[in-house]
């Protein structure tokens, strides 16, 4: 009786809010997700069900028009909302080519902030913009590990470390989904190069998969409750990722408890029954656009990329369901997963059922959103070198500055490919510097060199001479070098670690002409700095900084923002020092778990710049490290406390890093592994105690013998520092069984 009257009150309340209640459970937001999904499933005809497993066009699933169930409307991801029209397709009102949205820094740059809260802010803005533009699924985050410095898509992911990548991914997914937008963690799994990405077979042992390539996906499922996972293009150990039962059914679902749906990467499906039986739920794009897609890529310079599709379209799927090659229970389970996500994300509830086309101004590129993009760009910049404190620029000392290089008068917003966002405006470094230097410093500019693929405005020797003459006449030279979206992006790996297009020569020539030379790099992955590093006092890694690039670079150069970014990826001195020279012929991960700094530590090789490295305009002291309890049991949380003091004269932020070393183990383990970190803002002279925790994940390894995670009792070193090669304090604990 009481519950009945409560139901009436609830109904009255909802109707007074304009929300219609229904006695059909699937429509009722008060009913559990599972019951709603089950109820809706039972109302669907076979044809309606069949439709749900394949896309409708380029970026949409099929809805159920009879019941008013909307399709899932997708957009790339991960660093802002991209047009959902197929590249090259005609402009249409429902799929416009020219979609503008806030462009955030690349994933690698976001990782360099070591600030999950900022990543969450970024994802919240992306979600707001997605909804305002009528999309409710974002194809991101990318959490593939940067295995080789040359991988073309390193810029999109969060670097070489599984723990850092996990923290960033979890923050992104949590914030995006809190707004009711479906996150899609990608690409599952081992998509770590672009060369032959659509055909390559990645041969990787289980321990390496578990310890390096899967943790960020696992965290996405277990900690962030991600609603969607995108399968990778490649094969993993002989089987396409999109039809890999070990990955999709065993690991993702049975072991991690994933309840959402698996979507294929675009045209990365290769079969009907094996895919559905292995756990693929949604094939993208829809078969109707496959011919156009294949046409688009028929003259692709890298050869046929291997795009394939149309396998889960109605007729093919129907034949397999009717013949029993796909069991009805398996088929229904896929549908349930899609319905569950629609329901959990709120897509079936009246308020979000359809985006309101009459809503006032769409919430895209507002001042608040711009501010998040600027904070992200500021915090992402890494000060790699700063001899004699050349930076921040002293306006008393320097009255003329020459801006030089192919990346000075253009903002390299992002890397190339599906993640490229078109912002409303894009701030160039030259504009950022001119704006800041106005009335205080005379700013001049010379191109110096053109990047490959760009129109030569004059012969290379002429450009070089102009640049060096200008540098010689100026108090200071800033050389903006690196890559562009055409040179670093999806579908191709970089050819070499070196800067392209004669930029090494340009830097050296400018440095000879002016000893106060600063280098600013746009890249999504390490570059070879060996030819000129010793000749230039200051080097800044600006990544692909998003629409606010020019402002952020000026903020750092002039000291309006004290740099706090730290490298999420090792800069090797040369490719010969690196562990994984790109082997296009085979996908053998012979280096095993020794990826990134794990490799450099093992070989005791000095990198050019270590993982975790990044300078500040102030200095920090570390003291009073405590690790408690001293003798934990496995599963017990260990608390690490350390005092950090700003000992310089400027406010700044330090990223305190905690690495673990298992002193004695039955299998070879890395010399150190990042297991906790904390970014802390400190005023001059301020001291704070930073508290971080370690749980069993900090101690365990994947034991191939027992096919499970395990930790061995004994001593563990706790290494606390400002980078993986700048360990300031050492503590320990002894693990008991
Ligand atoms: C990429 C995905 C992307 C999809 C849709 C694929 O080529 O690998 O990351 O989400 O295209 O644009």
C-alpha cells in the first residue's frame, strides 16, 4: 500500500517535470537496468534485433524506430569532438563535415600533466560538447602503450607506462560517462604501430600482455565501469582482435566482468559467426558505406590498408542465427549488452532521448571550456633543458627575439587521423609571443625550413640564411621545430627518430649564430636531440597542444606559467638504444615486459631524457619519507608519505613519483615500476606532506606458471623521486604472505 502511494507520488512528480512514466518497465527510469534491458529485449522482433549488431552509416548504430529507441550517435574522440561524417563524404545537415569543437592537447600531452583531475575536466567538456552536438558516444580514450618511439599514433595515447596510462584513462572515462556519454576505450589490444596495422599479427606472451598492454583496459572496466570497448585492427597471437575469444570473452568479460558492448574498429571485422561467438557486439561502420570506404582508400600510398566489413549486416547475421552457428543465447547476449549501455547512459530516458534542436546556444567552445584547454596545454608542456636559467625570458635583458622554424607561425593542434579536431580558433606560437611581448620586446620571424609536403616558399639554402641572419641580429632566437599532422599520425609510423626536413641543420645553424637559442618541439613521441642538444641552452617539448598552443607556449616561455609537465615517454639518445626498433615484417614483442624505461633500466642505458623528467623554474626538496606498515600482508594497503618543499622563489607544481622494486623474485622483474604519483602545487617556501597509497597491484606480477597475478614475500624498495632517473629518497617494506 505504502509502495503504491509512493509510486503515485513519483509518477505525479515525474509528470510535473514533464517526464512521462510508463508501465512498460523498459521505459521506466526507476526500474533496474537489467530488468529494463530484459523487458525491451523481449519486445523486439527478429529483424529489429538483427539490426542492432551493425552500424547505420559511418558513425551511428541502428535505433528501433517502432519503439522510439534512438540510435547510438558516435563521434571521434579522444581529444575533442570530430565531425561524424565519413571523411570525403558529401556535407549533410545530419552529418556535417565542418563540425567545430574545443581541441584539447593530444593524449600524450595530457599524460604529461600527470594530472588525472585535469583529464577529468577535459572529458567533462568533451561530453558537454558531444551532447550539445547531438552525439552520445565518444570514441576514446586511446590507452594503447607507446611501445616504440616511432609509432605514428603514440601522440594519441598516454605514453609508455601502464600505471600512468590507467590513471588517465580512468579519469577520462569516469568524467565522460558521468555526463551520460558513452566512453569507448580503444584499441583492444596490442595496437602499438600503424605499419600494417590492419593485417599484422602481434605475437606477445601472456605475461607481457597482462603487465604492459592490458592494465589500462582492465582499469577502464574494473575502476571506471566503461560502457564500450573498441577492438583493435590487428591480430593477437594468430586471431583477429575483433574475433578473439581469449581477449573478448575470457579476459574482458569473464575475468574483468565487462558488461558493456564491444564495437569493432572501423572496417576491422573479418567474419560473422566467429566474431559474435568470440564476443564482438557491434560492427562499424554500417555495410552501406563499405564500398565508399574501400573506394576512398583504393589509391592509398601505403597499399591496400586491409579494410573489411559488412559481416554483421542483417542478411549474413540472420543466416548464422537461423543455422544455429550463432546460438540464440549468444545473439541475445550481444543485444542485451547494447541495450544495457543505452539504458545506463540515460539514452532511453525522456530528458536525453533526443537532443533538443531548439536549445539556446550549443555549449561548444565557451570561455570556461577554453580555459580548460589552456590549463591543459599549460600543464602539458615539458621543460626538458634550461641551462643557466635562460628561461623564463628576462625582458630586462632581451629586447629582440627571432622566431624561427616551420612550427613558429602555425599552431600544430594535433596529430593526424581520426582524432584530429577542428577548433573554432587556433592560437599560433608567434601570436602568443607577440601578444605577450607587445611593447616590451621586438619580435621578428623567419621560416627557416619547410616541413615535407608543404610548399617551399624559397630554396632551402635561402630560407636557412634568412633564419641565421635574423638570429645573429637578435638578442635571442627561438626555433620551433617538429612534426605536423601530415608527418605524424594515423596509418603510418614515423620513419626515424630524427627531426625531418633539415630541422637538425636549422637548429645547429641558428645556435651557431646566436648562443641564446631555445628549441620548442611539436611532436607526439620522442625525437633525436643528439645532434644539437649540447649547443642549445633551453629545450621545451610542447607536443600537439590543442587550440590554445600559442598561448600556453608563451605562458611557459615568459614564466606566466611555471612548467610542471613530466615526460610520459623516454627520449632515447638514438634508435639503437631503444628496445623495439619498428619491425614491419613481424609483430613479435621479443622485448617482453621491458618497454620504455623498463628497458633502459635493465640495460643500464642513459636516455637523452628519462621517463618522468621535466624541469621547473623553481626547485623542490624531498624529505621525511615514511612507508607504513613496514611489514604488510599481501592485500594490505601501504602508505607512502613524503615532505616536498618549494625551495625556490616562484610558485610551482611538482609531480612526486613512486617506483617499486622487488628486491628478490623468482622471475625477472623490472628494476623499477611506477606505482603511484601525485602532483602538488607549492608556493615559494611552502612545504607539504604528500600521501600516496600502494595496494596489491603495486607488488604483483603475472606469473605464467600459475596463469595468475601473484606477489612474492620479501623486501620491496620504495623509490621516490622527481623522475625515473632522479630518485631522491628510498624506503622499503617487507611483504608477508
Ligand atoms: C581508428 C579509430 C577511430 C575510427 C573511427 C579508425 O581508423 O583506428 O580509432 O575511432 O577509425 O574514426
